[in-house]
C-alpha cells in the first residue's frame, strides 16, 4: 500500500516521520445507554407535545 502523504512532525530537536494512508474499511462506533438496574437499552424518541405521537 502506498502512502498518500509523507511528512514529519518536529518536537524541538527531534523529527518524527509520519505517513498517511487511505482507509480501507469504514467502521462505525455505536454508543448505547443501558439502564443500570435491569440492563435494558435506553431509547430516545421524538414526541409531539400536543398529541403525544412519535414524529419522524
């Protein structure tokens, strides 16, 4: 695999070489809140204040 960009980061008298590569996969991280007592997932719903129906 070839690097897209090459460079260096200077820290005083020290130079650290850096290479930038293109990502091959997209990975998403999902954070879910869990109820402490029973372990169920906590969901957030958008609800109309007037008719109390869930909106899109």
